[in-house]
C-alpha cells in the first residue's frame, strides 16, 4: 500500500455524516426529510432510546423532496424526529470459501446468530449480468443426478431452467436430490418466502448433511419484510457470482421466484406504482430479467440455475410463469397427476423441454430420447381407449409398440429419493431401452 492508495481513500471518503429526520410512517413505508441519499442506499435509523441498536432501512423512492425508506427489520422503536443516517452505499455482503456449509439470512449473516468466519471479502449484492457477447454458449452437460433429467432433459453447465409446479408435488425433494447428486462444485440454495417450518425440514430431510456440506443456503422466510425476501434472491445470486468468478461450476436453486415477484409487488405497491397484470407492478417485470440474466455462464465459470415457479393447476400462462419461461433456457413441469399416482419425480416429460440439449448430446442419445418421447406421447394420447379396453391390439403398430414399451418407460422414469443416478449410466440405460 503506497501513498497514492491512501490519497485515493481520503479523496473518496465522505468526511461528514449526512442525517435526516423521520417525518411519517405509513404501513411499510418510512418517509423522512433528508438525508441526501440515492436509491438503493442503506440508511440507519437511530431510535430515541439509546440502548436500541439502529435499524437498517433502504432508500426505495422519493416523494415531494422526502425520501422513502423501507426497513430491513420490523419497524419498532422509532418516533417522529428519529435520526436517519445515510451509510453512503448499498447493502454489501461478505463472501468466501468459509461460507460453504452454512445457512445464511438475506443479508448474508449466519441464520443461527453465530459470527461469520474470518477471511471473507466484501461483495455487492447488485451486479450487472455478464456481457452477452462475452458469454460462452452452453456446450457441456452437467450431471444433475436425476435419471429422467440427465437422459431426456439434459442440462448444460450455465443453463437456466424453470421448475414449474403447484404445491406439494415434489419441488423441495427434487432440489434436495439435485443438491446431493449433481456434479457441480457448489450449490447455492435460496429459500425465498417459504414458511419457517419448511426451512428446517428442507435442510434436515431433503438436503441432509451430505448436501449441506457442499452448499450455501440463503433463507428469507415469508414473515420477513418484503425487502428482505427480495434481498435474499440478490444475496444468493451474488454468492453464486462470487464463486463463478473463482472458476467454480455453481448450481443455484431458487425456491421460489414467484415469491420474489410477490415481494417486489408489495414494495412496488407501497411506493405507489400502479398495479398491472394480476396486481403485479411494472417494476416486477423489469427486475425479473435483471435477476435471471445474472446467472448462466461467464468467461470464468458457470452458474447453472434452477428457479421454481408456483403454478395453480396447469396454468403456465399466469404472468410470472409466462415471463420467466420466456427468459430461461428450458422448463420442467412437475405434474400433480403423476405425483398422485406415486410416480416420482413427477416430471411431465412431454411438457418439459431443455432448449440446449440438442446442441450438447450425441446423436444416438438424442435419438433414444426422442423415441421415448414419441412412445410416451402415443400412449398418453390413447390412454383412455387403452384403459377402458376399447383399443383392439393390432389396429395400429405405433400404439401396440407404445403399449409394449410403456411399463418399462414408467419404471425408467421413476427414481427413489435416495437412489443415486450418474449421468453416463442414465444415458446408457435410456439407450438400452430400445436396443
Ligand atoms: N422422488 C420422490 N419419491 C418419493 N416420494 C416423493 C418424491 N418426491 C416427492 N415425494 C413426496 O411428495 C411429498 C411432497 O414433496 P415436496 O415437499 O418436495 O413438495 P413441494 O413441492 O416442495 O411442496 P411445497 O409446495 O409444500 O413446498 C413428499 O412428502 C414426498 O413424500
Ligand atoms: Mg417445498
């Protein structure tokens, strides 16, 4: 560190503190006169009771020369005239290898209240996506460890997938399987807007110790302020970006991007944005691509991302589902009918697609996959006829074949939660079905 370094620091240092005063509080929104602060900047609100730690809030807008703040915590111990101090910058988190194996809150601190390990680096949570021209294309498959996915919906390093599903059809179980079985170097798992009870359940039952050992979990439960649920998504994405910069192949799993959108809607409505489709505000549709484009591949490493989207019934045209599907490079649809029949993982192969699979896999692999799809499609189309016995064997060669293959295909697609499945083996087994 030479002299010019210090000179630079001194030049950049804000020599005086900027304060403002609380003017009014309406619902989630805190209005204050001053300080001069820009959008996204973190401010500290000092309570009149000295012993209380200052409360953190973020600038989300302006109104008649007042600044609009949204709190990171529940609003307590503030009163008219409470001092607001500008911190000078947006929220930063601390990242490093020491975080692997830990469970963090939305601001990147350990959820159990313990201290962060030493040797971490300060890192901003909001970043620009990699330049589209410098993004390497997705070319190399990554092992997901789920047979149906590796063989029929092959995922590439740096691909971004939406998992569309209703409640209770196996999203968490599937994410746990991917975290335990995948060949990625690290999993970053963001639990956004889940019920508190589910967090522990996910970590203990789905992820297990073996999964947690190679994961970082970021949690913002449904009872947290909307801003923290949004931040949780940014924090998890930033952690993934940090490791991608180090050359890692990262798996980012976000459950759910719908809850992220709902939290942003809450913020939008509170700051006075007009509701548009289904009450979602314009900023939701502006921020979704910004969030989802940050993952994928860069010149250093890759972030393969899985975003769950909540859908009611089969309605994939709901605005969030529709927007997300348009941005990502593939979608898996989890089907309640399959779950009800106990056919887990309940991935509806015919409705799911991996948009980069063709460019990645060998010709005979692709051929076997399309053979399976066509048998499955033929069977599903004629399922009712077959099941009520109205179909006469011999009337159609296609249907006869699909009927012969069907039980084997169903068996192939089923996978127990703790049944491991390697990529090569799954592809081999797929080809084996038709040999
Ligand atoms: N591969 C599987 N094998 C056997 N059972 C499974 C499998 N996947 C899911 N299940 C069953 O489905 C149930 C629901 O799964 P899970 O909790 O993963 O769903 P979810 O979509 O995360 O639900 P929620 O919407 O409540 O978060 C589980 O309790 C489990 O019994
Ligand atoms: Mg779940």
